[in-house]
């Protein structure tokens, strides 16, 4: 049978997914049945304060190419960014867990400030673990991670099917009959996409629960962390923690500015044979001037809308163009407004989130509707 002739809606996720989701979020809390419209920052205000002067942070609007001084309360947030509205209930457990990490962030940042003054520091285990959890949350709740979540979902689904693993489908409440149909279509060479209305926030929350723990484990046991002093002032982007892949050294580098002249680096070697360690070592070093300029360009290039800094440090779009000339590229988000407003759009029925068989071409269209290479 040609996939194009199949009914557009084939597999529905049952209402039981809500209960499953609440179990996989860190801690179950009492649910509220009224709408929550709170500002939820995807870059912590405790971090942004370090880039502010007199409670104001200078922000550069990439689209308009202009600087503006504003309160940290009014940048790098979206109303209801992390909340989930599903089946008449509001779930705010994700933001609540992030706030717990933010409460201890000043202590962790103070430890990093101290580590920057030394060659090697052995952090207290709890402080080190907090750092790794905080970075895992920050990365997995970034607007980029939310935009990529539908793509990651279908990719993981097909990888699971390849290995005969249907645990995720069972956890999502699919019946044995539905699972058999999905396996049948996969065996016939079909790909899968998600169809329905307002599914993005639910997919984001599912992917967060699936991925955050794994990211923490990588950060805790396989990533080498260094705090670098910078000879030039650095900004912070609205992605906050940029991920940059160095193919020459086969290393994934995570770059998180933690102060105007301090930047945290996490280096993770690529490959299947990751070396696991229980060390809590943080290195301290100083960036050479040319390396600091490269980091400035990467941070600016990673932003999707704004960067923030203590001072107006120059032409951010010029730095972005300089990064592009150096072949620095990040994945582009193609539905930014949908990403930022997804938490305000409720899941009201099982038809709002459907796993649908597709052709390869249809799947490519689905993927590129969310993320695509940035060739600018």
C-alpha cells in the first residue's frame, strides 16, 4: 500500500500519557486545574544578574541590529515556557525542579569564581553534581532543545523499532494492537512523523524527561570542565549554553558564559568508548586573545534573537558574520514563535498527538519544518 493513501491519522496517544508523564518528571506535585500564565526564564535570572549593571542588562536585538538597556526580568523568558496544559490540568513540575537548582546556583557560581583563580580545584561532590544538573537542565530546556524535540522523538522511535524496543510506546499508553501496527509499517519501510494540534509542549516534556538524566550523566562522568578567564568582555546568548562540535579533535564543547570575563567550558570526547570518571575536578586557565575573540563570535552566533552583556560590546551581527566566515554554524529554528508559546496551547484530546506513518520525503519536510542547517 502506498503511504500517501493511508488515513492521515493512524495512531493516537491515549489519555493515559498524562499520568505517565507525571511519573517521569522528577517529583509529583498536586495538579492545578486553572490556567497559569507566569513568566518562566529559560536563562536564569541569577546568571543574568552577573551580566547586569544597576539591575539593567544591555541587550542586542539581532533582527533589528540595536542595543537596548532593560531589566533582567524582561529578557530570555516566555510566559508558561515550561508548563504543560493537558486534559484540563496544569503541570508545572519542570519549572519547580529548575527553581530548586536555581536556588543553589549562587553557591555553585561562587565555587567556579574561585576555581578560575587556580590551576586545579577539587569541588565538593554536591557542588559538582549541582553544576552538572544545572547545565543539563539549562541545555535540555533551551529553545533549541524544545524546537528539536519532535525530531528527536521520531528519531528515537525509529531507533527503538530497529532494535525491537517498544518500551516507549508502551509507556505512552499504546495498545498491543497499535504497537503491532506501528511495527508492521516500520517493517514495510515507512517512516514516522507526529501530526495533530499543539503537540510540541508534550513532546518537549517527554523528551526532557528522557534526555536530561542522560545529559547529566555525560556531564558528571565523561565531561572535562574548565573555567577560563577572558581578556575581553563576553556576552551571554539566549541559548545560554552553546554546543559547538570540533571535528578536528572529535570533541563536543559546551560553552557557558558565567560572568563578563569568565566562561565555563565542558569538553566531551566523541565516540563509543567514553571514559567514565567520578572526579570532581575543575581546571582554571586564561584564554589567549585570539581564542577569546573566537569564543565571542561563537556565543554571538549561537543566539537566535538576543544577546545580553554588561556593556555594549560592539556590533553583534558583525561578530556573527565573522563566525560564519570561520565556518561556525548552528542549527536554525524554523518555528520560533511556536517554540516560545507552546506552553500556552493545551492538549485537549488524544488526537492532538498522533504518530503517523510517512514517506521519507514527508519526514524530511517534518524535520525541516522545525530545524534546519543555518547557512547564513
